[in-house]
């Protein structure tokens, strides 16, 4: 069987195209595997950092909890605080009270007439 020159060229072109596709696919697969490995290493490092941060956070939480125990707080102020004496008078200035910690405003709230307007003369639908 004698193939024409054109048919031989097409056959050769198809073979070269298939080999090129196979080689480029192989390179693509290798590249994707490398990307997967890099991503896995990065995730592993982030997980290690997160575990370290969580360990430090637990340690700080334990320290805060131990420092705020009533026994330790009493021990810290034992030499400074004492109960008042029967004959002792403690004066508190009003201006100092106002500058201390305030969690709410001491003055009562004022009602503003601008908040809402009800037209009682309007007809209801």
C-alpha cells in the first residue's frame, strides 16, 4: 500500500501532536504536584503557628486566671488595705466621685419632644 505524501505528512503531524500533548500533559502534572506539595507545606506551617499561638493563649489565660484568684488578690493588698476604725471619719468630695469610673450617667434622661410626632387629628385608613 502506497500512501500519498499528503497522507504521510498528516500522519506524521498527528503523531508529533500526540507526543507533544503527552509531554506537555506530563509537565503539567508534575507542576501541579509541586504546587500541591508547596500548598501542603504552607498549610502545615500555618497550622504549627496557630498551635503555638493557641498554646501561648492558653498559658496567658491560665496566668490571668491564677492572678485573679481572690487569695492572690488579697495577698497583694494585705499590707495596704485595712478595715476602717470605729472613730475614723472618711470624707469623699463630690467632684472626685464624678471623675471616677462611671458606668452610667448620673443625671436622669431628658425626654425630647423631637423624637416622635403623633398627629391625633389624622384620619386612620
